[in-house]
């Protein structure tokens, strides 16, 4: 296997996705050149829809990191960050974006046309700690940017009460006031309602697309997970809805025709934790042994439906719940989520990615491994890797361990 391989994809829509990605980054650069304010912000928060409703340009530094990994830029970025004093034990997203903005970005890197400087920074008060630290550093890197320091409580999903929603609504209103004052643009609440409706429709389509992966054979695999780009960067836009409608149509047709990822699907697998962005081809490796990764932890983050009649409340709820759907969650809740998915998707084996770069999603994997076997009789394999830094990963070790695991699963299945 190549050191840094691309995933083989079966969906025709993947070709269109490549252009959507290029168009998004082109739009970001054009916005900057045309004087449209560009706001750097974390993914999975209600400010995204607010930006699109106000005709502002959102940009997501965390999501630039997988792009850097795919294009082979991450090693250079890590070198820059580590020379600045950032330990290689820290989150790969954090080290990559800090290294990029202080290195290649200053040097005029033009990957996908380059990325714009920040006019506005929405500095989060929630999410994982590395995410918040990324934005603290970005405030120093872009001293001219206007900064909104958001404040949201970190509340487990099951503990969210009306007063938490009320407080988050007040933060949404504060964000709107900040944007109106700093950009001179006014919020059109009718447009906001339409943006939230489109965002909800994209989530609805996403859920339906994911549901078809329960079919045997699975019409597409985790190698296609890049389609989530539109539900991150294009939340609340017609672009996301139109693309996902095409994906759904194609996936539905494949399911009705019993057309799977491979000709003879025998083993159905679940991938826990973030994919390995610099070598997505690893997700195809199982296919030579008639295995398909039919579900993963990460896709659950984009399944949140919105109350289209109450847009501010919907965005407040989204901001409170997006991260606890995947990362900021208890071990018990993580176990519950993984076991539920394994039942729904008829999983035969689980790959637990012990991710050096994301401890929050890695915590509890030994408990999950034990519970999977005791409760469901599902074997699992722990893979030591890193979703961003290839120095923490061995392809040869991955292949050896996967080969043995798949052989065991075949024997178990008879």
C-alpha cells in the first residue's frame, strides 16, 4: 500500500464533490478580495447559518487540516508548530493549523487557491479544549480581526434543560449584534428562517443517506465519508441540499439494485474515531478480504435535526449538542452509541482507532471493546494511529493486524 493513499470511491457523486470543495475555497478567497467579511470559526455551531443569512463568509480552520493531510502539507506544518514550542503530543488539528498560518500561509501557499486571512473570529466557549486553544492562537495571529468570544455551557445531552437553551439563544442574539455592529450588515430574519430550513433539510437527507448503509450489501462505505464536507462548510445552503439529494438518489438506486461496494460482502465493519486523513485508502484495505466499513462514529455528528419554526432556538440547540454527539461525551454514552450503531448496521467486527491526536474520542475504548464482546459477541481490534500525524502510524503494522483480525472474523462467521 502506498504511504499516503487516496480512497477508492464507488459513488459517482464523489466526482462532483471534488468541484464543490474547490468552489468553496475559491469562494472564500474571492470574498476576501471583494470586501465580504470572512469569519474563522469552529465547525458544528449555529454561527454558520447566521453567517450565510447575513451574506458573510464562514471559514473553518479545523476542516482545513484534513485538506492539508490529503495534500501532504501536514508534516511541514507540524515542523513549524513544533519549532514554535508546541509538543507533538498535542492534537494534530491544533498543530497543523497553527503551523500552517505561521508557515505556508505566510509564504503564499496556494493549495486549492489558498485561504483568506480572518476579518472576524468566532472564538468558541465550547467543544474540546484543543479547539478552543486553536482560536486563542488565531486571535494572536490575526490581530486586526474583530473577535467574538462565545460562551456556551458544556452540558451532557441528557442534562440539557430549558434554561441552557435560553442562555444559548442569548448568545445567538449577542453574535448577531456583534456581526451587525462590526460589518454594518443587518440580519434578515426571514432569510435566517430559510437558511435554517435548508440546514435541517440537509440533516434530513444525511440521515436518510446513512440509513441505506444498513442494507446488505452496503451501497457505499466509509471511504466516501468526504461527502460530509457539505454538511460542515455549506450548512444552510442550496448547494448542500442539491448535492445530498443527488447522493441520496444514487444510494437509493444502488440499494434497490443490491449493488454493493464489493461483489461479495461477507464482513461488515464499524470504524470508531476519526478517519486517518493522510491515508484514506486504508478504508479500502478490508475489501480485499470481503470486508466493508459500513458505519463509523464520526458521521453521527451531522444527524441533528432543527426546529425550522424557531430558528434562533434551533441554532442554540445545535450549538449545545453538536460536540456531545461525538466527542464531549461520557464513556457510558459512548458505549451506548457504539453498541446501538453496531446493532442497527449488523456489524461483525469493530476497528477501534486509538487516536493519539484525539484523546476525548479515544477514552473508554477498552470498556467499549469489553462491552461489545460481552453484550453482542462482536470482536474488535485496536489500531494505534493518529488522524493527522503519520509519524504515529505504521502501515505495515496496520496490515498485519487487520489481516489476522479479518481471518478470525471469517472463521467466526463459518
